[in-house]
């Protein structure tokens, strides 16, 4: 198996790992464990950065992939992919702002931004896995 063939599964794993870290971080702050929360959220950020490098490497090696199906399956895939891509672009400044406010110990501002950042980041991470499954595991063979 070539690197280009392996990277989609690696990327899905990184997205899934990020989603788990985000949920664990949310649980940690709900349990008033701010240091655990900080470590988990920084870990989610690092995993997301590794994902981005891996994703760009995959695209450079093998280009984009077209969904081979048709009808409702393709429409569903395109909806999930489109919302994933749009929100993936939107989440970058939200994540950076959330992390910056926390780093500067401006926790009220951090909470205001994180209320938006968390669900968007989680959606992007989960739909990243879903896009992989729809394109590389569940799609009809061309």
C-alpha cells in the first residue's frame, strides 16, 4: 500500500481522535478540571494540525477524489462534504481565537468564543470521518 492509499484512513483516524479529545475536554471543564481541559484542547489542536499536514500531503500525492455513486447517496455525500468544508474553513479562526483567549487567561472571552467553537469543531471532526467512510468505504466501486 502506498502512502497516498494509506493517508485517507490516517486522516479519518486523526479526525476521530480530535473528536474524542474535544468531547473529553468538554467533560473535563464540566467537572471543573481546567488543567486537564487545557491539555486535552491543546492536544486536539495538535492533532488537527497534524491532520492538516497529512491531508495536504494526500491531496498533493493523489489529488481530489470524486464520489462514484449517484442519486440520493451522492446528494447526501455532497451535502456532508460541503458543510464539512465550509465549517472547516470557518473553525480555524474560532479555534485560534479560543486558544489565544485561554492562553491570555481571558476566560470570559474564551467561554464566549468556545460556545461557538466547540460544536463547529466537533462537527468538522465527526463529518471528516463520515466523509472518509462515505467516499472510501461505503461508496459503490467504480
